[in-house]
């Protein structure tokens, strides 16, 4: 940091802050590292925009545990371990890459970004799951209603039998008490 301040003093450039507007800082980083740009290919996997080499965010990177993966990043260097890891990565917009490195990049306009596509797919999946749950509940209610109807019909058939004392169920003869022998 002190080296940076010495350079500013030597060149007589005033030290200013970007304040809450971090886009100014990201634009400066992107203008220096646009040749080290990578786009999201799969789950936590990026591919270098210039040579197509697969790379991943370094686990110590702030973007690694962000909760979502940005569509495009620029990085300072690659570290080779078991995988190619990008170190000092910063999220950037593809329009910024096309603006600062027009020789290498151009932007194809599409109606949605990858993040919006994922969000839309998640919403559609949730809607389908809710619809399936609603259908299951309807089927369960229908099955319960049918079982109640069958139970009522079964009870109605049982109640149609006329009870007569001494009549054995399923036969037409009466049970008679044995005759007493004797006087």
C-alpha cells in the first residue's frame, strides 16, 4: 500500500475514494485483467474465455463461499494443484469485458443471464412440486371418498337382512330347541 501511495505522490495524483460505488474499482480491476477472464461453465467450474482452459475458484476466495457463482470473473493468477485454481478473483459483467477488451470479447445479447435462468428453473420446479402435491392430496381425498361410499354400501347390504330369532344367517331354516324326552 505504501508503494502505491508513493507512486501517487510522485505522479502528483490526488488520492480519492470510490465511496460506496464499488463498480469503479471493479472497472479498474477489469481493465487490467480482462485477458484473464473466465465464464461459468458448470457447478463451480469456470472456463478461461481466451483459451478454454477449465479452472475453479480458489477455496480461500471470497467468491467461493458467496452463495452463488457469478457468471463472469477476472483473476490475477492461476495456481495448479489438483485443479487449476483462480486466485484474487473478482466478479465482472460481460458488458464490461466487451467495453474494456473489445479485441477479445463481444457480447451477444440474450434475454436472460445464467443466474436468472437458474432462478426461473427453480421457480418452475417449485411450482411443479406444488402441483404434484395438490394432485396427491386430491387423489387421496378421492380414494377416501370412494372407500367411505363402499363402506356405506357394505353397511346398507348388512342392514337389509331381516333379523329373526332362531334364523341362522345364510340358511332358511330355524334353529329349534331339542324336544324334551320324558313325561
